[in-house]
C-alpha cells in the first residue's frame, strides 16, 4: 500500500523524474512481493558472478603482463604484444592447421555419422533389435575418456589389437601413436566410435515427432521407401540438423585438450598439438599465464564470429536460426 | 502393409548386417579387455591375434589391483566427489531453476540473460585457474566441486521441466497461504522426481568420469580421483608399481594383465548400472532437445 502512495506522489512531480520513480517503486514492490525468491536467486546469481563473470574479467590479463604477485588489477598493460607474439611465432600456423584439420574431419565424418545411424535405425521394424543396437551403441559415451584413451594406447602398441587386425591386411606392425600421420585418424575415429550412438538420440527424437500421415500420403502417391526417406524423413529432421550444425560450426576451433593430451607425445606434436593443448602446456605447465590467455581468447573470438556468420547464413537460406 | 519389393528385402538385410557389425565393433574392445584381464600373463603374451575367450583363468591381477593403495584411495576420493558433488549440484541447480521458472518476477529476465551469456562466453582455462588459486581452493576438494556447481545446460533443462508444471496447482497453494519455499518443497519438487533423477545421473556420471579439474587444481596425491590415478597407470606408463609387483611374484608379464584388470575395476560400476539408467539419460537428452 505504501508503495502505491509513493507512486501517486511521484506522478504529480516533474514528468521525467516521475517515470524513474515509478520504475523504482515498481522494483520495490516486486522485491517485496518476491523477497524469498530473490533471496534464493542470490545463490545462483553469486555462483555465476564468481565462477563465470570474474574469470571473464580475468581475460584482461591477455592484454597485460600478469604477475601473480601484482594481481590482475595491478599488472601492467602491454596492449596486443601477446597476440603479435603468438601470430609471429612458429606455433601459430601449426596450431591453427592442426586444430582446423581435426575439426574439419570431425565436421565432415563425425557430424553426419549419428544422422546416418538414426536414419538406419528408423528403417528397422524389429523393436527388440533396434533397442539392442541403441543400448549397445550408447555405452561408450559413459566410459571415461581416460579409460578409452588407455585402451587406445594399449591397442596401438606394436603387439596390440589394432596391429593384429592391420596385420590381416598385410600392414607392418608399429606403435601407431608414434606416427604423426595417424594421429588424426585415431583421434577422430575413436571419437566417432564413442559418440555415434549417443549422438543419434537427438535425431531419433526428431524422427519420432514426424507426423505419420505424411508417410501415408507419400505411400498413396507411390513413393517407395527411398523416396519417403528423401522427401519426408530427411526434411522432417532438417531443422534439428541445421541447429546442431550451426552450434558445431560455432565450436570449430574447440578441439578439447582432454583426449589430445592423453594421446599425444612430443613425437606427434607436429600433427596433434592443437590450440587448447598448447594453452594447457604453456599456461599451466610453464605458467605463462598472459600469453596462453591471449591464445585462448583468439580462439574464442574466431569461434564466436563463425557462430554468428553460420547463424546468419542459415537464417537467409533456411529460415532456421538460433536467435 | 504393402507388398515388399526385392529391393526392400535386400536393403533390410544389409541394414541389419551393418548394425550388427556396429554392435560388434562397439562391444568387442570391452570384451577383449575383459578376456585379457582374466588371462594367464605368460600365455597372453605368447598369443597373437584376437581373443575370443580368456587364455587360461587367472585372478592374481585383480587381487593386485584391489590391493593397490592408489586405486583404493582413488576410489574413495571419487565416491566423495560423486556423492558430495552431485548432492550440491542438484540442490543448487534445482533452487536456481525454480527461481528462473517463476512467472512474474521482474528481474528474472536479467538473471536468465546472465545465465545464457555464459553458454557463449567463458573465461577459459587460465583465468579459471587464477580464480581458484586466489580463492585458496588449490589442493582442496572444493576445487573439484564448486567451480562446476551449476551446469548451465542442466539448469535450462530443469527450468523447462519446472515450467511445464501446471500453474493452477501453485496458484491454489498460494491462495491457501503457502510461501514460495513451500511451493518449491511441496509442489514443484515432488512433481519433478523424474527430472531430478536425470540430473543426478548427469552430474553423477560427470563426477565419476571427471579428471581434468583434478589435473589442473590438485597436487596432493591423496586427493586424486580414480580417473587421475588411472591416467598414471594406463597412459603415463608409470608401471613402476606393477613391474615391482611382477618381479615379486615372478611373472614378468603380469604388468600387462594388471592394466587390463585396472580398466575393468574402474569401469565396472558404470557397466553394471548402465543398462538400468540408460533410458533416463535418453529422457534428459529429449527434454534438452525440446528446448533447443
């Protein structure tokens, strides 16, 4: 009640001021009405401020000569020096090339794989068989990357399982993880093996929401199964595919360092070292904080620009966009 | 059903064949590790080719693994991170999702904006490390629990599912004088058991498999989770432990088998509960997909 009185008083004053007063009065009422909710919200808000926004502010050390003693605020500004150092270094092209090649392999092979699996599963009429395939192919997603990498390391040994199988085709045994030309194949291939089943879930969900009447209509029009897949099924899941594709393109520079640092070794840095693994080595192992933050900021900026471009193109071409 | 053409039949057969092949390719590596872990070391080394059954039967390797003090302490630490971490994760995620799912709260949209921004921008590895260091959490268990307290994607899944609860229920309770706390505890939470279960699984498996946080923030080996211990044993080939064991028991190839047994001991809990929890995960992905 009190706040309403104040609102009335505010209205009688000068017009400019009264609108601000109205606003604050409204806020006050809102706070009062939801005081418990605001109190509860305080936990979440503080979490995001401390663990997301303070590190975002921390990115400013990319433009500074950060020293832990002086702190983020006290360290000296050095402008773009870290960036120019990186662009001129021997590592720049190698990291950019490795990151982009792994990512493109991933986009061209690992991205379509779950879509194809979902389409194939959709054609299976035998429910029990379909369930079994799903249950089994989802499994590797739950196994930790350390265990998967441990298995890869073991299978790649000279006497390991991979070499046994390659031996059937007359390939000479060698430690596969020491060969720089094989790193990308192993990295992307194991990623497909681990992710294909899990990745198909989202497409299967989209498939199940396609109106069955469309199939009936197509059958009446004489479309065979292949035609139905091409003209009903694929258009039905297209929005899902496009959405995921845009997100994927926005993450094209994100080749996570987890699996890379588990599988690479100095002998394969030439093809295996990517931006994130370089940031990890330079930043954490060599404590080169400012420089590696600059490298990772460069990475995020490229990603974000690609996301915006991909989204814009998709909106023009397809009428599908993230925002 | 209309008549099936020859082409249909050929396609169906090839499809089944391909999917069966995929299942074999997915499962065999795990079977291989299981068979190898039960094999007699000297015979396993002599054998070259794929394994279709253990070579002999041998449990020494497992005995050594479950006696390894690093594995034991890794298991213990991982259980702490899974139980404490997941409890805090689910509690705070649910709490914030509840706030963000309210209808007429004025600042809600700003809070939501603040959350969504973090899906596109983050400080990255180094600023995150500096923060944890400045908070004095290096080499403490908190470093593995607090920085990931609320996962934005999970928060959004939970908010979506809270919003789907009919508003009338809440309104009725409010007319009867229930506070926001009571609405949360007595209406929203009981109606959200499935999504809470999904969240527990997402966070729980996440903690079980996590290792990079520990790699970055922990030096004290007594705090290492199982996955970091595994990394030492499987990847960094710190076979010092296992080779010592080999010489003491007289079998020079024991180390190999111990590795396989380690993989199984570390993965078994997931493999055992997986068939039962799989469908809840699928459900979680679906809820997330609806939003996207």
